[in-house]
């Protein structure tokens, strides 16, 4: 006997579980299928983000930052410590506990919102009479609307499959059992920098090999330059413009052969190698062929700007479709699709999606970079304020970096905000709100910001757009 739903969501990551909750809130009889298993084989909804992404990486970044502070910065505050050590097993157990709290939280939210949860792999079986049939284990589910949110997987280097022992994806990178003496990272993107930072802070000698000739090429050039300087000072070795030729792994570790930026042959011998060269959309096991679901040449599900696939009443959101692979983008799409199914006007503004890299200092931005504005030929004004001149940053002992604001030369509308510095991840929210409301730099400059707070730097950057900073 099949169970029938109004809305069936396949995938319980940030895109899927949020879509399911919103659909249920809107009065639909909703189910969500997710196949992720915890260590004992039980359900672990939350997807990549909760299990091997956003949440565990931030847990380890926090632990390793405490260790770094204790080792290098507590003394400045007059706090003495002897015999500082790191218990990696305990750090990983704490991280696992944080993940479990999030898994359990989602199961609770499903119950609270009356979303039926099915643990297993959802596969399309057929489309008939205006309904889609999806199998999960022995069960057959029918639904009028299907939202696909099956996420993404780490991309492997050709000839270097992940074994999660020596050659690590994000999964293995988050559970290295002890601090490696030497750690190699391929790709200086978001994962490479975050995971490289974790293990560097704990004592590993980290070398990052990056194919592109420029560091963080999607980031505002001024911020990327500052980040490169600070990461180098911290001891993170980053080699740009490399071409990897071979990766060999055996019991003693991993050897990477590559050509450096000048074309000279080089080798890097490490104990562990993290490969973080991007992610690929995941439709494994979905059996989209059964219903004629269209994929693009990269394997992503083809959708229009409203997340509609080529099939009537089948939608797709998050990492499995075009656009940035970010949890909050997946969530926004999930909400918008549920609202569109309800006949509402769900909306996602791609121009105001914030990005954050949780290194130290943190890097966060929204909107356009200075190089993008130049390429577009748009007349703009730039204002920048250093945390060095901010009282709260001085009190924190964290004065690296700055806030940079870009505004239209004529209208003063904010076009982009780029932050490198303490709590950039939190500070960026003000810029997102400002841009969503089409604020001008002067609007921010005239708003009262608490003193002493890091957010005063955003106000000062806005004042700097008009060349009238008060504290610099
Ligand atoms: P996913 O989270 O991948 O969820 C998909 C779910 O669907 C999974 O549970 C999967 O098991 C399930 N599934 C797949 N196929 C089926 C099927 N056929 N049947 C049933 N279930 C299925 N983003 C941020 O915004 N901030 C961060 O700080 C951040 N940190 C990250 C750190 C790392 C190390 C990584 C790898 C990623 C990070 N991301 C971060 C990206 C973020 O994790 C993804 O953008 C986000 O998880 C995408 O959500 P999703 O719902 O589209 O897919
Ligand atoms: P990425 O796209 O951020 O970076 C990949 C890097 O690898 C790029 O710099 C690229 O030039 C480089 N590269 C590609 N092929 C290479 C090769 N053969 N040799 C050397 N370098 C090569 O991808 P990453 O770091 O794997 O992360 C995947 C995605 O996960 C991110 O794009 C982001 O969407 C998401 N994520 C988000 C986080 C956040 O929001 N804080 C944290 C971690 C991941």
C-alpha cells in the first residue's frame, strides 16, 4: 500500500529539511527522505552541512582557535599556562556531539511540524496520473510535488581516489585521528583554507597547492591580498599556479608530484593529503531516468530561476543545482519553492547572498568586488576602515584586517561590502540587510552603532566612502 503526500522532499540537508518544514507550515501533508547514517546506522538528517560540512568544521575551527589562543595569545592578557596539550580524540568527540545535537534537532523539528521522515535512499520509480512514485526501501511513496535536494559530493583528483585514510575529502579531513606532522592540501578554496587552518593551529606543517595563479580570485583583490599576507605570517604555506601530475599513496604517506608556477618539477611528501578542489552535484541513486529528469553536462539538475526542473511539479534546490554551494542559499531556495507550490511568490536574491570563510581572521563579503565593478566599467566610490583603529578590536587584541564598502559614484547605493577581520561572519549581516533594502553608504554612516563595537568599523567604512572617517 503506497503512502501519499502533497509534497515529498528527497534529501534532508539544509535545502531539503527547511523546504519540508516550510511546506508543512503552509499546510501541506509533507514527507522528507534522507539516507545519511550516523555511526550506529541510525538517521542523521542535516546533510553535508550538518554531518561533514559547516557544523563540524566550525566546531574544529573553534577548538583549534582556543588552542592557538592558549598557546600564543593568553600570555598577552597575563594568563600563564604550562604543559599545554591537545587531546585530539576529545576534540573530535566534542565535534561529533555538536553534530548529533544538530541531527537530533532536525528530527525534533520534523515531529514538531508534522513532517513524516523516512530514513533511506529515495529513488524515482514512475510518474503516473499526475503523481510521482518514489521508493524508499520497501516502501512506495506517492506525491504530487517532489523537491529534490540531494546535495553534492567532493570532487576527486583524477588518479587519486579518496581513501579517507591518506587521501582525504572533507569527510576524512574532519576526523584525522592525530595531528599530522606534515599535511598537504590541494586547492586553496574555502575548505582548503578552513581545514588547513584547523590542523596548522594544532601544529601540523601545512602546504597548500593551488592551480590558479591568483589567490582567492573570487574575493575582492584588496581582501585577498591582506589574507595572503596574514596566512603567510601564520605559517600556512600556499603555492599558486601549480599543476598536479601524480599523487602516490602508501603506508608511509602521500607524495604529490607537480609542476610549480615556473614549470619546474617538484614533489611534496606529506603524512595526509586533503583534496578540496570543489564539489559535484549528487544524483547517485535518485534514478531520475525513470521519470526523464534532465541533468546538465556537469551532472547538476537543470532548473530555471524558480527552481523548476524539466518535469511538471518537480523542483530542485541547493548544491544539486546551479549557483553557489552554500547552506543558506540551499535554505532560501527550499523556502521559496515551498511558497511557490503554495501559490505564493517565493523569492531568492542572488545579489545579496553573503559568503564567509571562517579562517582567522574571518573573511566575509556580499555584493560586487572592486575588480568586478572595474570590469563592468561602473563608476564607484570605495571607503575602507582598519580594525587597528577600532577600540573594541584593540580590546579584543584582534586588530588585523578592515571593512571595505563600495558604493555607486552617483547614487551612493551600496554595491558591495568586504570584510576581513574579527567576527566578519557576524558583521556581514548588517551589510546584507543594507543591500537588501537598497541602502546608501550615507544611510549606514548616519545610523547609531553601539560603542565600543566592531560594527562601528562598518559605519566608519561608510563614512570613508564620503572621505569623512571620524576615527582614522
Ligand atoms: P546536502 O547538505 O548535501 O544534503 C543532501 C542530503 O541528501 C544528504 O543528507 C544526502 O545523504 C541526502 N541524499 C542524497 N541523495 C539521496 C537520495 N536519493 N535519497 C535520500 N537522501 C539522499 N556552507 C555554508 O553556507 N557555510 C559553511 O560554513 C559551510 N561549510 C562547509 C564545510 C565543508 C567542509 C563542506 C564540505 C561544505 C560546507 N558548506 C558550507 C557547504 C554546505 O555544506 C552545502 O552548501 C549544503 O550542505 C548544501 O545543502 P543541500 O541541502 O543542497 O545538500
Ligand atoms: P572551492 O571552489 O572553494 O575551491 C577549490 C579550489 O581548488 C579553487 O581555488 C580551485 O582553483 C582549486 N583547484 C581546482 N582544481 C585544482 C587542481 N587540480 N589542483 C589544484 N587546485 C585546484 O572548493 P572547496 O574548497 O572544495 O569547497 C567546495 C564548496 O563548499 C565551496 O565552493 C563552498 O561553496 C562550500 N564551502 C563553503 C564554506 C563556507 O561557506 N564557509 C566552507 C567550506 C565549503
